[in-house]
C-alpha cells in the first residue's frame, strides 16, 4: 500500500529479483532502509558443498581468515568458487563512496537455537547477509526508534522482548535458505538459528558519508567521540578506567570506532551534547549491572561450532 507510513508497515520490503546497483543505492543504501531478496543464492555451489565441519575446517586452515569466536572474518575475498557475489554489491565495494578498510567477509556457522542477542554492528557497518544453509529468525529495529543499550556499547539490555519492541519500528521475519538481507547502519538486530545446520555469510562495508542522521546515529557519534577521548586521554587514570570498562562490558571484537576515519555527516555534537551523553550513559549503569552476568553468559554461550 503506497499510503502506508513506515511506522505502520509491518513487513520488511521484499523482492524476488535482485535490484540494479542504481536502484539498490537509491532505495536502500542512501536512505539506509533494509531489503530482503528471496532466493538470491539458491544456485550457489556452497549450498551443496558446505557442511558445518567442512567449512569450519576450511576457514580454520585459511591463512587470511581469523576466528573471532562468534564468527570468522577475512579482509580479503575467500572461498570465491563456492559463492557468487551479486553484481549490485560488487560495484558498491569497488566504489569510491566506501571506506576500503571497512570491507570484510564474515562467516557464521551455527547449530539450532543459537541466539545472537540484540546489537548493532559497530563502525556504522552496512551488512549484506546471505543465508547459505538453514534458516534464522531475525528481528530488525530502526535506529529512529532505538533500543536501550549498555552504557557506551552497541549491545542492548536483556529484557522481555515484547516489552523491548513496544512502539518500535521493527520487522520480524525468517531469513530462509538462499535469501539475502541488507541490514543498514545502526539497525539493531537479533537472530535465532532454526535448523540443525545454519551457515550465513556477510559482506560488510562502511560509507564514507551519510545524510541519514537518526537518533542512534547521534548517540553513536557522541559515544565514539567520548570513547576516543578516553582512550587517548593524557591522564593514565582515564586510560586505565577506559581499558577496564572495555574488558567488563559486553563486547564482540571491540565497541569503539575501529576504522581510519569516522563517517562524514551533517551532525557535529556540541560540547553540551557530549557532556549530556556522558551522563546519560552513566545513569544507565545501576540498572544494567544487574543484567550484566546474564548478558555475558549469553554471549559466551554463542556456539563456536
Ligand atoms: O547470524 C547471526 O546470528 C547474527 C548475524 C549478525 O549479527 C550480523 O550479520 O551482523
Ligand atoms: Fe550484527
């Protein structure tokens, strides 16, 4: 329905044919709106070739691939014979609008019931994920109606999910075998594996600039600015406290900004905004400490098969 507003649309935009690069950029990457492409990878050799053990062994033995615990990651293309990068994406990764140091290939190998808890990907990553085998139930939440996060992190407080999603712009859907999903920057997500064998591959990239300034984008800008200030502080005390906090907080491969430059945008936080952000994050601490053990246990439990 054309008249339906974003807030009331309950289904993620879905297509059965891949868009052209121009369409994908205009309708999804530039406005940072998600997209589900059904059946894109149905003819990939990987669907036949990959098994949990085989892929895990291949990735472990691959000199370019690092095991990050919850996923495997490579900065260079790997296993290219088994997969077919969509044309629209190939052009984007080569374009001048993307930070070269942001491009990565990631692999998720999960058994049934594995749950990745609510978070958004750091470095304002755009994530293209393809469900090569199995199926996962996803929930995506817009950064216009952000979820509450652990202080200074990209992880969301563990709470009753129905309560958490009340009045949010959220989509719940199954990513089935062969489907591709575009997760725009700072969209919160969680995923639960539904089959015995679940393998998904990601391509990630960060845009050099954005014009989409959502509520979470403002928080992210302020959060990263503050973390950078602590990390590079002249005071050893501040640097020490920063190091301790990073170790204590829920974290998969870092919570700060890890790329050479930050995303260019119309938003420049004032000193007042940064101070306000600092106290807002601190005020979350008492309420979050209680659930920290549960969150850490959940993150540890993420299976490493
Ligand atoms: O597949 C999952 O369990 C989580 C995937 C995810 O968080 C991501 O692709 O960024
Ligand atoms: Fe993620």
